[in-house]
C-alpha cells in the first residue's frame, strides 16, 4: 500500500469517526430536548438538582467543580431554579457581613 492510499484510508477513517460522532451528538441532543420538555428543566438544571440530591447542601464553587462548569454558570442555573422555587440559596455564616 502506498503513502497516498494510506492517507486516503486515514481520511476515510477520520470521516467515518466524525460522522458517527455527529450521529451520537444528534441522538443525545434529541433525548436531552425531550427530557427538557417533559421535566420543564434544562439538562444543566436537572444535572444540578441531581448533584444536590446527593450533596443536600453545597457551595457554588463545589458544584462548579463537580459539574465542570464555571462558578458564574452555576450561579445562573441556581438562580433560575431558585426563581422556580426548586432550590433555596442560603448564606454561610460570615458571608455578606
């Protein structure tokens, strides 16, 4: 097999992997969208609630680390859940004073 054939084979393999990855992402997106419609929660909100169900209480920084998100993203998610009455945000002693 020549170098050109080898490169063509490699490109075909890469194309196939990318196409399969696109299909997986598409299926996951569809499932996530259906879950969002049924639960009326975004995937991130459901993930945060699931994380809290194990922790009961957690600092935003801990949630951000666990969820691999920025603290500001977690604050936005928590804020939306708090607006809906699904979580309660409290201050630790010594905070805000």
